[in-house]
C-alpha cells in the first residue's frame, strides 16, 4: 500500500518541500530500499526507523518497503526524515490510517526508543510550511515546537514520540 507525506529539507537556512512516498508490498524476502538521492545521514535513518517501530510497540513488517524522497535532485542530509518515513511505513503496512497527513507536514528525528529529538531549522521549516497553501499544520518534535510556533500562519503540533504522532 502507498502512503504519502509532506516534509522539508534544509538547504542552507532555507527549507524546501519534499514528498515522502512509502510503498509497502508483499515480498518473500524483507527489504527496505531508499531512493531519491538521499545523503548518508538519511540512509542511516532506516536503522533508527526499524528499531523505533519495534520499540514503540508496532510490528516491523516483513515486506518490501520502497521509500522515495522527491524531488530527487534536492539535497537530503538531515535525520529529520525519520518521523515522516516511519509514519509512512506504518500507514503503508496498514498499522494505522490517517488522512490528516495530506494536510500536515511532518519533521523529526527519532531515537531507537521512538522518542523525538530536536529538529534543526524548525523556524525555517515552519516558514516554508506556512507558504505551502495545501498544508494546515506541521507536526514537529516537542523540543522544537517553541521555535516553530514563532510562525503564526500555521498550526504547530508538538509530539514527543512516535506513539504521539500516530495518535495525532
């Protein structure tokens, strides 16, 4: 099943929109493939994501997972893709449903336990999210919410963990 989420990539001090597409499909051998020219930090996120899923009480699916970060030519070099990738995997594997992710951007690094960590550039990301007319709000780590909340034109949803993000 295909899940799509909105997130942002920092390029210098500017945040640019990125679409996270996650397709989960049956396979005899589990495999996670990350495409869209991610940098090493983003490639490493698949390991954090897998542990955060299990340690938050969800099932690590044994299917083929293809994660596309678009547009491919945009640099993607931060761990802030963890949360949107994880939510995409959970939605794509049918572990939860949310149509709110069409209206909300999501950013955040995850610990192995599934807790969120501060996001670098939360203010720039919130400014960019406010400019995206299709977005109503932005889901951010609770530790970055005050920085993002400076922007008044967008709803900021602070979350401390993967479970809180799923519950949103």
